[in-house]
């Protein structure tokens, strides 16, 4: 382990659809999504807001949590987000 933490996050778009990746570089990943620097699912569907994240000491824990959340229904994911961020504010807005 190199001392970095790992995170699982949920980014969204206006429709409240979501993407839930695990990453060791949350700020970098949020920037990439916001500015559409990477091709793929999140760029194609305009995922540009970070509305939820959790930080873990070990990457394996973040990956396990990512897989757990991905198995949930959309309603379950929305409930999780709204417990911590009921107004769906972009948590990465001040990072630019």
C-alpha cells in the first residue's frame, strides 16, 4: 500500500442517473468527468457532478463497496445519496 486512500463515488447528471466507480484519485476523476476528458459511458451521458463519495483506507474495501452499490436498485442508490446530500449539490464544485 502506498499510503493513498481509495474512494467509491457516485456522479450524476440532471436525470439522476448514476455511475459508481472506485478510484484512488477522486479529484482527478471528478475533473476528468466534469470536463469530458475521457471517452466512454460518463462522457457520452454527461456525468459531470459528484453527488456522493466514501473514502476507504484500502482499495479492496472501496472495490467491494462499489460492487455492493452497483447491485442495488436505482431507488436504493438515490436513498443513499439523499441521506448525505439531499439537495444533490455537486461536491466537487469547489475543486476546479
